[in-house]
C-alpha cells in the first residue's frame, strides 16, 4: 500500500450544492493507493501515519485537479500551417496541416495542460485516416502518450459519416469543383470514409481494450449534426444506452450550423438530437453558442450539460456563448480549451480568467460569474462530463487523489490584501509558475517545473527535429489542395444564412 500525506495551508475539498467553496485550513489529506481516504489536521495525520510520505507543506494551497473538458490536438493548427479563420473556412485551411507523430503531438499539449494544473483531459479525436486497424492504432498511440505522462484521459474517436468538408454531401460538393480538382478532393474524402458500422466497432474495441484502467476511459463523441446522418445519431444513442458511456457532442458552434439545422430539420439542432435521446445528464454539448431560449430551456429541462470553449469561439469567429443564461437556468457548464487557447497554448488558468472576464455584462447589477463559479466549472462540472464522474473534481474521502498544489507565496508576492477571498485571488492571479506540484491518483507527475515520467526537453527536441524536415510529397499535395479548394468553400457559404432565415432585417426574433 502506498500512503502519502498531502499538506497545505488551505485545501479546497470541492463545492457545496449551492456552489460555495468547501475549504479546510491548515489541513492535510491522507492518500492511500491513489484515493483520498481521510481529511484531517497535519499533526494528527502525521502521528497516526508516521511512515507515510509527505507532499506539500507550508505556503501552499491544494485544489482538485483541473479538467480540460474539450480537447483535440497537440501542436496547434497555427503552428502547423493554418491561420485562424471562421470555423467553416478553417476546415478547408486545415487540409494543409503537417503530419505529427501521435505520441509527440499528444505529449506536447499534455505538457502545457499539466503545467497549468490540468489532471484530466477529454480527448476528442476528430479524425484518423484508414480502416479500423489504422484508427485503433492511432487511438492507441494517443492513449499511450497520456499513460506515459501519467494524466487521466477520457478518449473518444468522433463519429462522422457525412459532409466531411462543407455542410452538404461530399458528392454534391465535388460537383461544385472544377474537374481538375475533383480527383484530389475525392481521394481525401476516401481516406476518412470509414463506414458507420466499423466506427461503432472501433468504440466497442476500445472499451474492451481499456476496461478497468484507472486513468483511461472511453466515451462516445458524435461529432456534430451536420457530420452525422440520422442513422449515426441513432447509433450514438444506442451505444450510450447499451454501455452507459457518456456522450460529448459539438452542437450549434456557429450561425452557419444553426442555419444548417434549420435547412435539414425545419427547426433546432438540439430539438432534433433530443428526438434520438441525445440529451440528458449523460450528454455534454460542446460550444452551444447559438442556442435559442427554447434550446436553453430544453437543455435545462433535460439536465443536459454544456462545455464552454471560450478561446476557440473567439479565435474562429463563432460568437460569445450565453454563459450567464446557461447558469441562470441551472445548466452545469464545464470548461474546455479546444484546439488552443487565446495564447495558442493549453493554459487552463488563463482560460479560467478569460471566461471570468468575458461574461461580466455591463451594469451594476448585471449577471456575471464569480471566481468560485469558474473554478467549479473547471473541476466538478468538468469531471461530470467524463466517465470518471464523481471520482474526480473534488478532494473528499473516496475521491481520486488528483491534486494541484500552488505556491501561495509566489502567487501573492509581493503583497495581497488578506481580506480578498482565497478563490478570488487564485482565479485572478494564479499562473503556471505558481503550479508547484501535480498529482494524479496520488502520484506526483510534475514537481517544480519537472515532469517525473517524461523528458520534456528531449521530447520537444524530437518534435523540433521531426518538424524541421522538409514537407513530404503528401503534405505538399494537401497544401496545394487547401489553397485550391478554399475559394470554392468560401463560395459555398455565400448567402448560406440568408437562405435559411432570410436577410437579417426580415428575420423574426433575429436576436434570439
């Protein structure tokens, strides 16, 4: 049995049902075999467990490990050759991205996450080329990288069976292209045309392969309404009913997606997926920027969760999610950094501050999130979107010992008025350099800037060496294809929203 005492001047155990922080002063956590067994005072736990290892100490604050509840890639699209565009054009720009070995790619962003206090990541693997064996190999490489660094990861291979570039059938879009572009675009589509039944089989194979693992779990990720036929929506619902695995689905990220739903269903995207059973406490909707009030009511009434991806929404011109309306209706909201944060990295502390300040609506008595609300989103609410559920996101007895220790002296130096609430100071002022120790399942995986399991400098050197090589033939061809197809993608969306709703001045409830 491995026994450790984690000590701190202040320990955030979690939050009450009303959202108030549950804090212990000058306390300690007894951790046995990766689980918090007891919360008590330092001296008492040291006397009763004299042989236990000790972590933390004076001048430190302990909080539950943060959860990045929506994540896709390692090196960012910007690093790999795609500037920020509106989302629908960005898909075309991303055709030009360079290839990165999955292990190196996954470790790159894992370094950034752990260094900012993230212990659990919701990895949504958007696509991998080839047949089932190739997809399983790609999934295995990603998951193995998380095992290597010691993170807790919920992995999903995203379901997708149509409309792989624009919001219409691949065959119809090919007809829009000049004849000389069609073969290359068709070949690209074929690389990602794994039949739906085989995608479902991949999910079941992964669940079987990683069943019983403490730090790895598999869940379901139907990509988005426009990427899914009704048969795929039904399959996702059946998978969830059969296995109990939670669901994470992108939805209503942009106004073009809202328009697509109207064209396809005559109504709301959320109403449509609701008909298939894809709402409820087991379902998390990524983004939800363009929800109507009726959508918000449906989300609240079914207990459906939302993951707010603030940086991504800004960078891809998707809009500002109505976070204050979500929370006013009692919808649990998690936080995700998506492809990359506002600083083109995966700094969860920065993302928390961004969300805190973006949603401070004008007016003395206007709604706005409090720092404690933001930290709850990044811990408890993020945890609930994953298969780990109530095992993580808190530090009460019986929970996983996923713990972040912050250097409070460094965080507050040279001065901090002690009358300001602890969590207010933490959310406003904590930065990566304040993260001293990160534990997952009671194991120290990061200490004083050093990763205990993986050589970060050596890994970054490997990435630099690999990415310093010239583009290979396939990469050059994709770059040429991206440039050639971009004008046709742009043309496809000209007037797209007007076709669904009419010109802005004619739309009923245009501001809804």
